């Protein structure tokens, strides 16, 4: 079995959203240099602005910000 077929895309999306939170600027924009399908899924869930286009960054929706901050603490905070 190919190890890529065992990927839990929900967990990938959580990690990407948390990393976007860590790289969020004072303007509310984050660089969109993550795996394309994950960015599309986050947009479809209403957590980030549409990643399609020439802009090098995305914006987070209010719900996206709350979820990203929560995930960032959950995944990356010292224990």
C-alpha cells in the first residue's frame, strides 16, 4: 500500500491552518506557500480567503483565526 494513501487530510489541514496562524502578519495576511489542495480545502470550509490568484498571501476568516489559534496551541505549545 502506498503511504500517501494513508494520509489523514483533516490532520494535514489542521497543521496547515496552525502554521498559517504562526505566520500571520499584523495586516491579517499569511503567506500561502503550503500544499495547494490543503489550501483549497481550508477555503471550502470558510476558514481562509480564496487562495487562487496572484497574491502571495491569504486572509483568515474570523472563524479561521479562532480555529487556527486553538490548533496552534494544541499542536505546538510546550507541554
